[in-house]
C-alpha cells in the first residue's frame, strides 16, 4: 500500500513549492540521517565570510550550550538561529553555510544554537538549550 500523501492544503502555496526540493529523511535511524545531512551540508559551496567575525562560544547552562556567533562588520540587530531537522538532525556545522549567508545577507548578528537532539535527549532539552 502506498503511503498516505502529505496534506498541504493549509500550507502557504509559495512554501509548498519547495517541498519536493527537500530530501526525504528516515528519522527512525537518526545516526544515518545525521551523516546524510552532514554530507549534504559539506557539499555546498563555502559561504563568503571575509566581512564577518565567527566565534564559537559556550553559554553557561545545565548543561552548557554551544553557540556559533556570526558578526558582520557594522552589524545591526540580531537573529537567533534554531536549525531545522525535526529536533533530531542538524548541528552548528551543518547550519554553518546557512547561518553565515543569513548574517551576510541581512547584516545582523546571527547566533546559531547547538541544541541537544532527540532521541538521545528527550523533550524539553532542545527548548531548554534554546532558551539558555
């Protein structure tokens, strides 16, 4: 039997057009899917970071939270970047191309949060890390 199609009736039509561009992910095997996402991110062209400072820091919390801060020269404003991946995939390295491009394009400081992921860390671990 074919899987039930994704219901998209309530989705913005402009965003719906991007669904076919996303690779399918089998979240029942998070280790493999994390490797697949890392390979996909590594295959992207490197972002231009010449006009920004990039700093890895740790936010004191319980446990501490890793963040990567992108500071364009003459930055105005800030964005907290909470990567996608269904709370299972993604990390500071897979999000680097996107966070750097976002900072460069909008001229704001971008703080990318390396929150804990499921299934190893249960809810609300990711939210606690993002809040910290």
